[in-house]
C-alpha cells in the first residue's frame, strides 16, 4: 500500500510503483550518473523483483539515451567549430 511521503517539497505516494518498476528506474538513474554501487544494488533488487534480462537491457538503453544525445550534441558543436570542417575556429 502506498504511503504519503515528501522529498524536497514534493509530495508523493511511496509504493505507487510496483517494486520491479521502482528498482528498474533506480537502476537507470544510477547508470546515468555513473554510480556503480547504486547500479549494482538496484540491478540485484530488480532481478529479485522479477525483472527479465530484456527489461534490464531496455532500462539500460533508456539510461543511455540522454547521455548519448549529450555526446552527439557536444560533438556536433566541436566539429562545427573546427576549421577543418568549415567552422570558424572560434568557440561558440
């Protein structure tokens, strides 16, 4: 049963998500911030909650997408600034 909680001024119902979903989200967040201990902990808990390998890998891809987009955007900026590729050579 969900219980009312508050975190940093945000009121929510802890337990509204099922355990597997909660652990998969926590796993993804820890992957995204490169927190190895947390990622391993929540991976183990997600598996215990019944997460399949397909669900785990899908979750990992979701964690990767924002990071990959950041790298892509940064690369585009650097390459666009490079005179070898028609850029001005000036920082934008």
